[in-house]
């Protein structure tokens, strides 16, 4: 078998066999296929696409290219949630303890922020002492004892994806639904969960700008998970505005705690309840509405917040920081952003808001960059709000004073105003299951 023939076959729009896909993934991962030939095949896939069988075969080959996590030592249903990335998205810090408090195990491997999107590991590391690097035995012990544990990717998980993604990033082949779907799902399948819920974002702060593209990606990923024997569903959610009112690592820990205490912002609370309901339903806890009611009860009775403290303590963190926010990292400098005009705030370009937070030190432009855990943005106004001239729209926070002005310029460039309020957009567009796509009221 020759990679040349595989490239030519896909160039001509033909479907690749499972054997050909496995040959490509294996040989490229081992360094036997050069980047220029892999790039040619990726471009052919990007242009001509893949059918469902091909995409599933690619995903399974990538998942099998390295370690596959064995969660058989964890009793009960094992659930996982994945977000395609956003700004202010601290849902894992709420969802994991809620579902764990209801008997579903959350054995979760998360990532770090890059560019305008935040990362769950960075948020958790804002809690003094919190450890995200644990060995498999400790990870499984905590999940069994506490019910939830969130760590960084361990071992050699889907190494084919790491190599292919790095190549896609520099060859203009990132924007391909089969390649995106196989990248996400290869890691989810290798991570070993029984039940997988995908939060597929759409809008100005998301990778998929259009809702129809997000829906196509969601259907592809749900199909892969279902065909792989995992209970899989997805929500298509709005990232055309930041989620919640706080952006930045310690700031988002604070807002997650407020949400677990039943005092969080409406949009964050609503999305978290729907994500919890989806995971609980996949885990056999009941129908969607019944599971949503179960989750809401946990926010009101304090059980979920106690579960978060238990997880933080088990992973070496200072759980008292969840009660006393002064123990979390604090920014040294702040700057108010005031409105220069009167009118309705009609739009907030979420990618630019995330970029402003990253400029303040809350994110990183390159892997390995240091993060300022106290940096970020507190939003006082959001799209749909009426703003008077001189009103405070946001507070910018950082430990480096010289970063305030350029970040303020970026933030202000994200804002649009008008004389009429914008049309209200849904927070959740649809739910995708193996049975189809269903609008969410």
C-alpha cells in the first residue's frame, strides 16, 4: 500500500477503505509518511470531504494510535462533557459537581486555554494548591471516592491527533467537519467514558460561526460516538456573547461558586442546568425535564457546592478559597471602561472580548506562556442592555498596568450600539441525539 495512491484516491473524490485510513494514521504517527504527503491528503479531505463511515474509521484509528484509558475500575456510569471552546465558559466547574452529587461519575480530562478561549485547567489552577497532574491510580481513586475529578490529559492519548492538528494548523485545513469531528472524538473515545455530552458553540466567539455549521459538526460527532458504542448527545449553544459576567481564571472560579450556590447569572445557570440534564439523562437518571429538576435542586440545597469543595480538597487545593475569595489570586491594577455614547448595546464580538482578556494576561497566545490567574474582565453590561453615556460597561483587571490601555482598546472595538434593542437570541439552539436534531424551547 502506498500513501501516493491514497492521496490520489481522495483527490478524485473516492471513499477510502478502513485499511487505507488505518495505514495512513499508523504510518504518519510513526514518522513513516512525510508532512508534505500528509498535508496533501488533508487538503484532499478538506476539499472532497468524508462520508460517515470514513470519518468514524479515521476517529477510531486516531483513538487507537496511543493509550486508551481504562475506566473499568470506576463503578457506575462514567460521564464526560466537552465544549468546543468559548469565552467565560466555566461550565465544567458547575456541571461536574452537580452530576457527581447525583451519583454519576465525572472522570474528566480537560485542556488549557489558547488564544481567545479559556481552559478549564487554568481556572482550576487558580485555586491555591490544586493539582491537575495526577497518575491514573490516584485519578480513579478520587473519582470512586468523590464522584468527580478533573485532570490534564495523561499519557500518550491520541498522538495521531496531536501530529495531525499541528499540521492542519499551518496548512489551512482546520476548517473541515470530518477532521474537526475526528479530532475531538478520538480524544473523547480514548478517554474511556460511557456517556459523552458535547457542547458545540456557535457565534462570534466560537470556531463555528454559523449555527448550521455547528449543527452539522454536532451531528457528525454524535454519530461517531453512537457508532462507537457510547451514549452520545450534543447541545448547540450560543457563543455570540460571553457566558456569564466574568472572564478570567480566578474570576470564573468565583462565578462558578456563585452559580453552585444558586446565585449565578441567568445564562450560565440555564446552560449548566441543561448540560447537567443531558449528562444525567444519558446516564439513565430519567428524562430531560426530570433531570433538569434534579440538577436545579442540587444548586438550591448546597449539595453540589459541597461536592466541588470535596473535589478541590482531594486534588490538593485550598477549599477555603471557595468560601473566602480573597484567598484566590487578585489583580493589582484595574481600569473601568465607560460608555462614550447612549443607546442599546446591540452586539459584543466575543472573540475580541476574549482577546482583550488574553491581553490582560488571563490567556496565552502560545503553549507554555505564563498566565496571570487574577487577570480578566468583569462585565457590567451585556447585549440588550440600555447604556447611558458615562455608564461603566466593564472593569479590566491585570497585574501589569501597561496592559490596561491596549486591552481596553481591544475591548471597546468589540462593542456595537444602536437606537433599538437587538433581537433576542436563544442560549441553546438545539439538542442533537442519535435520533435526530430537536429545537430547544
